[in-house]
């Protein structure tokens, strides 16, 4: 099975030694996305709501570059520096994902890159 590296300018460029996503067969592994604006590479953090929206927009852009969409997410991992923001994640997530929702884990962490309050990664399973 061949490996395909996924890249799009519609999501932030990698800020380390990783790819935005890697596809093996019908499975696509999306790297963690923090709320970086893909055009400016600055943190979009004037509110937790803005951060959550930007993370889901970034994930969507990478999923689309891989030939899918957020509807194809089988597993979503969300990392929060403050678990009090968990209800906001649920609220905003429902704007980007439809039922049946993907499997998900939410983990409280001490810190995230560039001082972000949220990061998320995902696994997609594509039809073809």
C-alpha cells in the first residue's frame, strides 16, 4: 500500500517535522491542528469560540485536500488546556459535524503549541 502526503494552502503549513496528513489506502491520518490562520500563520485566539472554529476549519481544509470531508471522520481527538471549555467544543462541533458523530476523545493538557487553548487531530476513512 502506497503512502500519499496530503498538503493544502487552505490550512496552516506544518510548524515542525510532520505533514498535514498522510493517506494509506482509504485511511487518512490528520495531524493536530491548532487555531492558526493559514494565511498569516498567526494564532486566531481572540476568544475560545474563535479558536474552536479555526481548528475545525483547518481540519476541514485538510480533509477536503485528502478527497473527503468532516463527514468522513471516524475518530476525533480534542486537546484542551481548560476542560471548562468542553461545552463550547460540543456546541461548536455540532456546526461542523452531523450525526452520526465520529468517535471522540477530549483530553485536558497543560499546554499546547504557540499558547493555543485547543488542538484537534482526526482519522478519516474514505469511500475510495
